[in-house]
C-alpha cells in the first residue's frame, strides 16, 4: 500500500514516465519484479526470465488454447489484467502488447511504472528480433540466443526438406466462423516455408478475413489447416468447420492440425510450429 501511495503522490506532483521502446538501451540492472498483462508477453517471460523475476502473468497465461507454455504458467500468479492488479504486485517492469487495453497502459505509465509494449509478430524475423530485445531487457541475452538458434535450426531443416521441383499442395487456414488468415501473416510464412502454397492471400487478402463456405468449396484448396483435425460442432463458432460439405471434401487425411497456441504468439512455440508443418508436408512426399 505504501508503494502505491508513493506512486500516487508522483501524479499529484505532475511527474509521469512514458513507456520505453525496446530499441532503447536497457538499464544496467535487470528488472527484479516483472508483470505481464499480455498473453504473448507471458510466453517470452516464461522462456527467458528467471522464475524469481516473474511477479505475475496475464489472465490468459494458463489457457492451453492460447498459451504454448500454459503448464509452466500455472506455477505463477496469473491474475494480472486491470491496472489495480498490477499495482498490487509493485513491479519494476510491466510487459504489455500494443493492443493491450489502452486505459490500463496509460494509467500504469502515469503512475510511474515502466511499461514496455510489444509489437504484434507477423514473421519469423519479427519474432527473432523481439526475442533478442526482450532477452536483453530481462538481463538474459544468452537465453534469447539459445531460443533463436532453435528457431533458425528448425527453419533451415524445413527449407532443406521441401522436395525439389515438387508442385506445392494448396492449403487454406480455416478457423472458427470461417476466418481465413491472409498472405502477410506469420502462419502464411510458416506454410510457405514448409512447402505449401497458401491460398490465404487469394481468399482473404493480405491480412485475412471471413470467407464463406461456398468460396472454400468453389476454390477448393488441396488441404485445410485447422486447429483440430477432429472438429465437433460444439458451438456456433465451430459448427461451420463440421459442415457436411467440408466433411466430405476434407476428411481427416486432408486436414492439417495446427493448434492456435503454436502460431498466435510465435516466440517459444515457433520450433514446434515449423516442425509440425514440415512433418505434414513430408507425409505427402513429392506430390
């Protein structure tokens, strides 16, 4: 409570601190109490920080649908969301995303907390740059280098395994309610890296969008990439993926299972995401 009062007094004195960009030179002393209020920041923190540095993670940290490191996250408090919950932890660093609730970010900055906002990752190289920056910020650049080395190794192996001269199978990432990922996305890059021809750009443009079932049936990619190959119509969002027309055109052997937790945030999940798609491409041989 005393720490909060002291910080509130700083506002009265009209003193504020803006969140630094990752490109800035980090302080010599590594942060000791870090709170994450972003699901992707959670995973970087779990992968790169000392356990003692982690004061709290976001509300989604233990959700296996979103978090690649959900099991590891259970060892830490995971209730950070509103500014009030962050203040109670009295962190010396808050990791957020560019799309984390603006009011929360603004309040924390006004209170004098150091807030670092992570950009959305749209490519493997984006992820590598972010890992390197965050690892340095946390005081563990060697851990960033080790993770980057694993990503680069997976990328090189996948590139080398694509059959030379083979016709790349066409695929479309079809998600809940008919959302298709676009051309300029991390998932699109991963598919191309593994030797697939991603139809996301043709169907949904550069950034992605909702595509009706009729369009999928008409354009008919060779395979669908889905979060779960055994889709069940559990709710309205998943009902479309279980439609009889899709079941007939795309039985399990024509569906590639790529769980969202592998691509939503990149970072620690990238090696497995790359290896998963490369293995699926290898099953098809030189076709």
